[in-house]
C-alpha cells in the first residue's frame, strides 16, 4: 500500500509495511493532521486515535525516511536523520523518494491519503 502525504508545497509518498499497525493507519485515511519538528532528527504528527500495536516487532536496518509509529504517545514519526530502534517504535513504512521535504522547519497542516 502507498500513502501520499502533502504539506506546504511538498507532495511525497511512502510504501507501507505489511503489518497490522500499518493496515490500521491505512484504514483511517484520509487524514488531516499537523506535522511539526521534534528533536533534531524527526518530524511528528499526532493521530486522532492510537493504532493497534499488533505490528510491534523489533527491527534493525533503521534508515533515513522511515515512517514509524511511537506507541506511547500515539504519533507518526518521520525520520530525516539517524535514529535507533526503541521498544515504543513500530515501523509503518518508508518514504519512496527521499526525505528532503522533512528538512523544512516548522509546523504545517499535513494531509494523508491512501493511493489506489
């Protein structure tokens, strides 16, 4: 499954993992959220409800452009710098064409929709 995200003048896609948490996210589409900076390596967006944690599994091969869910807070995490797996993270997918849009600092309305 692919999701299209858009904020500011950017439109980008992510390919979702095949796990229950990613499917739960897809079931919520379309979404109007707010994306904002957090820390020095990620942007986050709070969902209207928490996702199922059935997709929880330890993972390696962390990469720039990963899309994760931080279960304790109920938010999406878009990584644009290095990070390490933590027990609260569930990988939902990965951005398809890089992470350049995430380097734009600030808070923006974020639209997410499932692509056919």
